C-alpha cells in the first residue's frame, strides 16, 4: 500500500471512530483499557504498556525504581522506595489505594542483599497491614540493570 493510500485509510478509520488518539486511549473489543501514564511519569518505551484495566481489576506492568526523568538512583533503598511510590502513583491514577492490591510479585537482582530492605520499605509505604499476597524471587538480570521490578494487580471498581 502506498503512503497516500495508507494515510487515506487511516483518515477514514479515524472519521469512522474506529481508531483515535494515542495508543493508551484505545479500548479492546472486550473493554480492556490501557493505563495511561499519570502526570510526572514517563511514557513506556517499546512494545509494552504501563498497565491495563479489565473491568474492576487493574494489572500493572513490572514497575521499577525510576525517577520522572527515567534515571535510577545509585542508592538501593532509594530505588526500592521509588519503585513502590511509582506503583502507588499508578494505582491512585486508576482510583485504587495500596490496600486495594490483591497480588504482588517482586523480582530482585539479589534476594539476599535486598529482601530486608524491600520488607522494611513496603511496610513503611503500605503503612499498616493487611499486606497483599506476595511472591519475591531472585532473577539474573532486570531491564536497565535495575535491582527491583514489582508486578501488581489491584481491585479498583470504576467510580460512578
């Protein structure tokens, strides 16, 4: 298909309401909606999204300890705390609080070295029990050579 024909097809699809706006504004035929980045959080780079809302549940991609400029602190505790704060920010953007979390999976580059810091920081960030079910495991390597990545699921019925 030539470029002018492709442009015409895209224009017609937009006019028909079949496609619109950026990728995070699109909804699947079954109602799954991508989670857009909240203010101050960078857009995902590559073929992945920050998360997806499926009915009353929000599934977040693995979240790392990156700052708003995509940098990583050299301090492990700061990086771990930032990962939890990034999750909190994403969850709140979908109307969920940390206590609405129904599942946490934590990947660490060194379980022996960082598990204690994760426990302490999660307790501080969550504030009080109950804590969600959690699996923590060591992996050989994480994206950007980070030390932590946290995968979460939240129960967050849309507000009416």
